[in-house]
C-alpha cells in the first residue's frame, strides 16, 4: 500500500510506503514519524501508477492554492 502525505513542517506532498515508520523530508530535512492516525493522508492505493498520477494532481492543486 502506498500513501500520499503532507509534511507537517513544510507542507511538501510526498509518497510513502505503508510499512514505513519514519521518513526524512527531503525539502526541510525533518524526521516525520509516520503515525498514520496523526499524519494527514491525502490518498492511498495499492497501485503505484495511480499514486504517482494523484501526486501530480495534488501538487497542481497546491500550486494554485486550492490545497492547504
């Protein structure tokens, strides 16, 4: 399973695997503890192609200010 999350420190949208416990944000360098009951999940799927497409669309929405 793949998730799309937002970094709580810098708002970077990124893809993570569901079995990961921690992630280092490559924009701000902060360690994100992936407690999925607390991290904002924007999208989830088993298909990585769908997740990549959703990531593109979410980044477009964020760039236009429609996603906060």
